[in-house]
C-alpha cells in the first residue's frame, strides 16, 4: 500500500477506535447508572482509544517510510557480486540510479550487464516486500494498540487527564521541531564540510583568491585541478550586499521617518501596504527584472557614457536587491521610531525645535540602536538572498570592487554546484556545503547580534 | 535685556534657514517614498509590458483536405497506419492553397509557418473522428513560433524575426485573409512545459505548486499552531523553552537556500527520498514556513485577553479545555491570517527547490505527490534563462499568474484580518 493511503487508513482506524472507545465507556457506565459515574466524559475515553491506536502506528509509519529507501539501497548494493561493489559513494549513487532506471523500465535491460538486471529485479522485489511489510506492521500496530487501549477503558480511570497529557507532549514535540531543524541544518552542513576539509586545506579555502571548482573529469587530467578560495565569492557577496544596502537604507529609513512623523493617517494607510507589497513579490520576479530589464539598461547606459560595463553587473543585482529590502528596512525602522516615547518628542518640540530637528537630534539618536539592529537583519537577508543573484549576477569569480563588473556570490555558487547531475563525493559538491556552512554561520551571527540589539533597546523604554 | 533681545534676534534670523531645512527634510522623505513606489510601478509595468503577449497565441485556420491517398492512409482506425501516415502534407497543401502567391516550389518555406505539433493535432483529431478521412474540414492549428513572434512583435527591435521577407509578406496577407489570427492563449493554461514556446504552458507547474503547497499546508499549519500553543500556554519558564524560542527566531532569519541544503542532505541523501517530487518540496517549505506561522500564531494567542481564560478556569475547565475550547477558536482568525501569509511566502519560494532537484524539464502534468514536478516560480526561472524571447514572454506571463495568486492570497489575509479579528 502507498504510504499516503496507509496514512489515511491509519486515520480511519483512529476514528473507528474513537467510536468504539466512546461506545464502550457508555456501555460500562450504563450498569453504574449513567455517564455521570465515569471519571471523564465519554469523549475522552474515545479520544484516548484513538490516540492509542494512531500515535504508535504513525511513528512506525514515519520511521519506516523515512528509512526504507536507504535500507533497500544498501541491501541491493550488498547483494551485488563482490567485484561490482562500488568503492566510493560517487560510483555507488551512479550504479544505484542505473539499477533503479532498469527497475522502472526507463532503461531496457538489454543495455546493461546481467548482475545489474538481477539487482534491478531484487530492487523491485524488495520494494514490494517492504511495502507489504510496512502495511502489515502499521495496520497490526494500530489495531493491537487500539484494542489494548479499548480493553483498558474502566470507569475509574481519568481519561481526560491522560488525553491532555498526551496532547501536551504532542504540542511540545511540535515546538521542539525547531531545535531538530536547527540540529538538522548544523549536522547536514557540518558533516559535508568536514569531508570537504579532508580534501581541501583550510588555508586554501579561507585565504585563496581564486575560485574555479572544476575538478578533473578523468584521473589523468592535470590541467583542471580546481581552486577553492572563497575570498572572491566573499567579496562579491559583500559588494552586492553593500550596493543593496546603499539603496535600501536611505530609501527605507527616510520613508519610515516620513510615514511615522509627517504623513497623515490616510497617506500612511495607502503607502504602507504598497511598500509592503515590495516585500511580498517573490525573489524570482526580482531576479527576472534584474536580469532582463535592469542589467541591459545599465550596460547600455554605461556604453552610451563610454564606460565599459558587464551585462551581468553587480550594480544591477545589488540595486534590485536593494529595492527588495526597502520594505524590510522601513517597517523595522518604523517600529523602532514609533517605540520612542512620545514624551521625548513633546519635550523637544516644546523647546522650539522643528520637527526635522526633533527627528535628527532627539528621536534618531534614541532609535539608533534599534535601527542598527534592523539594518543588520537586512544585511543578513541580503547575504542570503539567492534568486536575484543567481539570475542577474554572473558565475565568474572576479576579485573586484567595480560595481560594473561581474562578480559571483556564495549563494550563486551553492546553486550552481548543486543543481544538475552531481556526484556526491567530489570536492565540488562538498564545497557547496562548506559554503553553506559559512553562509549559515555568517547570517546566524548577524541575526544573533541584531536580535540582541533590538531586544536590549526595546527594554530601555518598556 | 539687550542680551536677551539679541538672542531672540538670532533665533528669528535663523528661522528661515531652519524652516528651509525642515522643508528639505520633508522633501527627502517624499522622494524616498516616490523612489520606492516608482520601483514598484516600473517593476509591474515591465512585467506586464513584457508578458501580456504571452496570453495570446497565433493560429492558422484553414480548409484541410484530409486526403487518404496523400497521407498513405486508408483506414483511420488502424493504429499502425496512423503511426506511419503523413499528417504534415495535408497541412502544407492546405496552407499553399490559402497563399495565392505560393506554389509547390515554396513548400519548405510554407511548411515552416506551421507548428511542428500541428500534425500531431491533426492525427489526434482524426483518431477521434475516423469518418473525417477523405473529407475537407476547416480546422485551426497553432502557427509556428516564428510566425507567433512575427505576428505579435513585427515592429519590435528587441525581437529577432526569423521569417524570410517572402514569408513575412505571406503572413501579412494571411492575417488580412483571416487565416492567421491571434487569440487568447488557452494552450498556455492547458499544457506542461515544452521545448517549443508556442506549445509551452504552466499547467504542470501550477499543479506542482498546488501539490507542494498542499503538503506544506497540512504539515505546517497544525504543527505551527501546536507549537505556538505549547510555547504560549504550557511552556514552563526554563532553559529548554528559551532555547526553543531562540531557535525559532533564528530559523525565521536563516536564508532559504540553507533549507534547500538541509532537504538535500537529510530527505534525499539520508532518507533516500526521490528527487524533484512535491513531497520533498513540501517538507522543505514546511520547515521554512514553520517559524513564520509559529510567530504569528503566538501573537494571535497573546491577543486573547486573560479574562477569557480566567472565566473558563473559574467554571472548572482544565487548562487544556481552556485552550482548546476558548482560546484557540478566538485566536483562529489571527492564526489563519499568519498562515496564509506564510503560504504566500512558500508559494513564491524558489531557491531551496532548486537544490532538491525541482528544476528538471518536465513535460507531463504531475499526477501525484511522488511524481516528478516543478513549481510555478521555478518554471519562471527556467524560462527566464532561455535565450529565446518567446520564452521570456511566457516567463512574464507566468509571473503575472504567480503574482495574481500571491496578491489574492495577501488580499484574503488582509480581508480576514479586518473582518474576523476581534479587538478586545
């Protein structure tokens, strides 16, 4: 049975268990003189039976569905004749995809060696067996546990308390998923990053000034050694982010100031949602705009001024990214400016300062830490932004500070290295994870600092 | 006395300058807003200007003699014969008849006006209606992409017209005769991706997006709400709770591409799940949108006044009953609003899906959660990278469809916030 169908079936079984539990609790209560002699309402006895039935079955289903693919792969590989067992992971994944292509009929069996055809047959058989076993196990767990839960319904047990504590644990598990996600991110990038550093030295990665992740296709190739210095990527990312911030910070900050201090309610209620609309536009749309409209415009403009500009200039990607970040800066600064107590404003105005003087000399300094926090968050967003740079910035890792030249960024390289066909063990793919680790660390650091600043500042006036 | 007057004098003299500064400052603010709004307007105008022609298709309507002899076909119900028969020839002959100046010698030039898929259409129509064999029918076919580009963008320098001068003259003539027509592009909404721009559509991507969003919604909404309830109502004040909160706040700001790396390493490599399928896409987007949903759901729970909880507790409800029977229904509109906004974010997300392989060229409309699929923003990305301007046009059209979805989702969220949310 398909996992999705099995899931539905388990839910149906849980509903049945609910009905049976409900009925049994009422039946047990009858001789005692009605449901008021039950410790809890019949609903809770039913719910308890349903939870008993559903939860263990769903856990079994989730674990089985998660690990069956890997286990089957290992069994298939293990059953190959010894001379065909692949030495490293790269060739293993190649072999596996061959086997599964034969199994799915995409590759005619005549095209491959006999052991692979056998392996494909085994793969098919194992998949069928696994599905059967999973169905049998999940259904029997559901029925058995549900039956046990049903059997143990007694008028004296406090079903409500039990149901509530199970629910509470479920809620906790959902909240703890955040920790699990973070751990997942850390382990998935850390593991591959360590393997990357087994191949490439720290010094080369952190201080190397050239990036060309072309590893040799054949063992006897010497020319394409591949260079993994992240400095050009890092400076490229910084250049584009800096351009973005040059656009976003003044525009965002000034519009926030105008909206919070000058604009009347009507203007505010129209302009604010319009600004926020900029934040709701998908990044792929900005990328499209940057690559197909802004970049050609800039290179034509530069050409008409007699300057040479690349058709994938950092300026186009950075400028459009800046537009995307405007609402981010403006809404964060708006919050911070509004949080400055009115008494400061009133005091300054009462002394005869104009509104702009109040803003510049009183409110802005008071709001500065919060605004800085907001800007740091915006920087972290600019560094991690992917689609705009993938579409509008280039692939050439130039070490330059000229905004009219092509640069590449960390995120562009991650996407380029990991899309398309890939072998999992090469330095090329591992490099993507190493870059991901750097990106994660950098944004994490920025976020932690920014959140700390923002929180500390908020407390001052609370 | 004299001292004070001179001070007042100084102030008065400086007033003009100060007011000028005031006006300038105000003008900066207005300019900033103008820049931001201008960017928005230019963006929309650019997309619409580039893409509205994507909603139009160019067709050829002509009288086709379905001549069995010419097609080497004498029985239209015979599968084998249908496979071998020549469906191009009747179309070419029909079009030559429509063009007075064209002769048999121009057949190659005429054939290049007809879409390569037109013969497939003819075959399918004949298969459905075998009795049409050896009759003459008026039928409509897609024109070749080059004709499509010429019909829509004849004067536009950005587009390179690939038709020869002779072909251009023919198309002009055919347009006057009503053979070549542009009409609403239903093909765009009925097809999956294709190598031929005039045949390419967004249906596959839209269905892929819907499947992915479905997985995201059924996972992230219950989990997000449950996590928010725990953190707001049950969590004890301890290190673990703090740690969970720090994690959620940080995850909300982690770049989306990192979630793609997580999906690749955990779901695909560790669990051995297939690439490019909506389930994995949905799982990755779930992890990505969860923080947004948790944060907005917590705000919604927080806004329910304590008096509601106290009243319920006062008449003997347990903590869980208070939450499930009273707090949750009252907080639901706020939670739904937050979730719609989170789903809109997920719908527009591209980067993590690139890493889990949802960028493949997929012609078929996906028919399940474990079927290879792509999503609308990725489709935009794929078409935007094409050197053919006809694909760029379709990418803009797809962006318009995507933006329509997103704007209606956000409008729904705003409407719900206004109508359903209670102020206490």
